[in-house]
C-alpha cells in the first residue's frame, strides 16, 4: 500500500465516522470546512447552509467543478467504519465519501497557481432525498455567476472511475384504479379495483426497454410498477387500488414528453398523478474539456443508466459528467465499500488532468 | 304500534344497550340467561362459556332449534341505541339482536306443553370472528346427543323474513408472486413481482360467476381479489407481491374440491396458501319440517349467497335454514337498523309454526 493510499483510506474513514444521513449534514459540513480552510484554497472557501464550496478567482482559466454530496442514505447496520485489507467499509464508502476524500486530497496537493484550469470544489447536502430538497439547488440560486463560469462539472458519483455521460430522467406516476365496494359474496354488485389493473400490468410486463442511442452510448427507457396497495378487508371487494410507476427516460426527452409517454401508456385505465419529476441530464459528448479528460485518462466511457445531479447542472446550461471511484453496485447496500486502489486511481487521473499541459 | 311491537322494540333496545363485540359476550350472555330463567323454559336453561341454551325434554316430539349469535361486529360510531319511529337503530340491530328479541319473546310466550314440536333456544358467541373460534363449535362438541335430536335448525340471520336455503362456502387463498429485487433504472437485472400478477388479474376480471342450481335456487360461485400489497420502495423493483383471493362456492362442493378450483385457476402462477376454510351449507329442500314451515308461512324462498352457521350444522348432519327479521343490507353498516314490523312478523310466523296443528 502506498502512502497516498493510506492517506486516502484515513481520510475516507474519518468521513465515514461522521454520520451524515440526508438532513443531518451539519457535523460533516463543519469538518470538511475546517479541513478545506487549511489548504491553499482556504481563503476562498465558504459554507452556505450545510454546503461547503470554493469560489474560483477571477481570471481567464476555465473552471472545472468537482461536486460531491455529503449525505448518505440511512445506515443499514453495517458495523463501525473500518478498513478490511484493500477496501474501506462503511455507510457511504462508495456513495460517496471515498470520492469526498479524493476531493480533499486534491485540495491539499494541487497548487492553484500552477494549473491551466481552476478546480472548484463543491460539497453539498441532501442529494439522496427528493429532487426539490437537494442542496445543490440553493447553491445554483445563491451563486449564479460563479456556477455560470463552470466549463465542466464532474459529479463524483460512483462509476468505478469510468466516465458516465448524461443521466436518465426519472419521475413517479401514482396510478389509482377506482372500483366500487361490495360484499365479496356478491362481487357483481360492485367493481373490483384490483382486477381493473390486470391489463395494464400485462402491458407493463410485455413492454420492452426503449433503446435510445447517443453515438455509441445506449440509454434504456424503462417503466416499472414499484409499489402496490389495496386497502380494505378480505371479505370486501376493494374500491381503490394504488400503483406506483417509476419511469426512467433518456437524455434529450423533456419532462412534458415523459409525462405524455406515461399517459399514453396508461391510456385512461387509471387516474394518474405525477410526483418528483427529475429531468434527464444532457449527453455533452462535444465538450472540449471532456474530450481532453478522456484523451488523458483513457477511461471507459458509458451512458449513465440512472439519475444524478448532472441533470440539475444541465438545466442551468452547465455541461457535466459522472466520474468517481466508488462502485455503484455497493451503493445503498449493507457493508458498502470502496477499494483503496480506486481512490488512488481517481486522485491520479484528476490530478494529472489539472496540472498536465494538453497535447492534442 | 301494537303492544307486541312495543315489547319487541324494548327487548331489542335492551340488548343493544349491552355492547357485545365478538369476544366480549359475557355481559349479554348473563342478561339473556337471567331473562330465560324467568320463562317456562327456565328449568332447562344453562350457560356454557358465553353461550346460553335450553335442553329439550326427552319425549318424541321433533326438536326445532332457534339459533342466534350474541356478538356483533365492532361498533361504527352509531350514536346510542334508539328507536326512530318504526325502526330500532344500533350496532347489531339487524345482525342480529332484533332476532334475539324475537327468540326471547317466543320463550316467554310459548307453552312447552302445548306444541307439536319442541323449540330449543341457542344463544351463542363469536359468530362474527374466524370459523375455528365460533362459539357454536364448543356447543356441538359438549352436547352432541342434544344437537343430534334437532330436526331443523333455524339460524336467525338477517333475511328480511325470507327463508334462505343452504349457504355458500368460503375460503381465502394467499397468493405470493415472487420476483427479484433490483434498481428500477435497470429492471432487466431483476424480475418484477407486481407485474407477474397481470395475467392472473386479467383472468379474474374475465371470470364469470359459475351458476349452480338447486331446483329453483341459484348459487353463484365467485372468486375475487380482495387485498393486494407489495412492500418496498419506489425506486426498487419489488421481489414480492401478495394478493388475497376470496372464493365463495356452492352447496354440495367439498373444501377439497374448492381448494382444487383455486389451484386450477392459479395454474402455478403464484405460491398459494389457504386459510380460514368454511364449508358450504347443504340445501335441505326435502326436509319435512322446512316444507311445513314454508306451507304455513308462505314466505319467499331463496338461496343464501353468503356463509352462515347453516354450514357448521350441516357438517354435523343437522338440516338448517336461514330465517330472521333483520335486513342484510344494514348488517355491519353504520346506523344498523331493524324495522319493528319485521320483528313482529318473525314472531308471528314462528309462534304459529310451533303451535298450529299441521294441515297438509
């Protein structure tokens, strides 16, 4: 194990030891603020709510933002944060405290005056909650000119150090099937709300993913029933059956079109109420800084088959990608883990990106 | 209003004022016992648990049992028991404290020595609960010879003074559809348990009632989904979907055949677990005492499209019918009510049945 690896491991463990479930990011924000204040970026760091960010200086270098969320999903009885050989284990290790450690290490080692680009560090809160409560929103509102200077945002979501382009949009449709209550010995006196849902469920099961290509990148639009509930008692024909549909849709599709897709599918078979719409994130394949990063790093490039804040930045006209050391398959799972090797790799790739002169 | 009507109304109100939700029948049993002890049947009345019954004397007259359950479903904020003009209002008025009042009035006015048949009064507990906890079961076990003497049982369930023959059997089938959890952005990595249920729900919706005729009587066998639940969260493809089916089946069909009907319908599409089987009640159309009652009373005769303790008596080889003054459409409803006229009619029909010499 290298000295850098040990440093990143220790940093990650220190962050894991500060619980930061969504909505409780105060202590970790304070800790990150203190740590950032000791770096050469210290004079330009500030805290806004439970977010911590650095403001770039006013020069003509392009600004590249590194964005990491401070919060985690609720812990899942993982035992204490710990190192087990080459992996760090703890709630949020992969999503995304390992990435936060990489950001802190970069802030501590990059020299602001010897780079062709300016890094901007954004640590924010409430990413794992609803779209409208996400902590990146208030920063975009409070610092619009600063964010407008960003030429590339790097959302350090777990991608195993691949570059994942764009992101799927997502929304929920609450379907209500209506019936009429009656005694279950005489069902013809009413209408069975559960049974009303049959044909729609058959259509859902038969619906194939809709493949949308951007160059070599494949996004798959999918619509799924995720929750179902019929209240009542077992000798009564139910008058209400509720079904939650989750729709994931590709970059380039507006929320309005996504709503219409769902309505077309439901085709009047149920009452529909939409909630928590999150737009898709644009696939910024032509961004010159992205091209530079890909040339230098030679990492795998793939479509992001999930939602991330790449979409929120896209809404504000900011090109962004997903790139981070965590492994998505451990995210939100028990005994979440991050390999120390991946933390090192992410550090090296980003460090090189910021300091190396560009050779076309 | 007649004196008899006032008496029956007062008796019903007195019973309504003693709450007797299933499992809490002690006070009403005590009250009925005290009242029965004052009648000419007093020497032969006894209490067994929360049931009260009279034992017939050992002579050769046929025994006709009048059976009424003391319990009610939970009250539904009905306000206090009261008389409103020609109706008595209160939880259990229809199902079946009005009928209990008729039974008490008969016990107080019938002369045991001047009847061609012997009435046997059975007031019992826990009818509104599960089949296996029903209070009639322990009586059948404790007094087998006495019950074996019954030539006709009259379950005084609410029938609006029609004779309702037999009864449907009922059982519940808990269906479990199994899937495999995964993130809802990549549903192809798992299997959606809710969507697995689609074809079965379509088949349920298309299934027509199966009509079973006994002479002019029509029973309709019906199978319905009554409860549905998929646990989980809205961004996860669910691995379990649970569905409760209620099956109502006609007289003459065994429980084993009923189970097989459900299994044939499900056809392996879900895991099936049966619960609370209640057999159907035989249609004893050839019973001579029933024929006599119908000739004398000239009431409407129809099939019982629901379950009652006629089935339990049938299991013990005892012919029984449903006949009572309550109105089924008010049963288990808020502001349950019973018309005083119907109480009087029931009293007169039964009184005449017991005392009048038979003219073929």
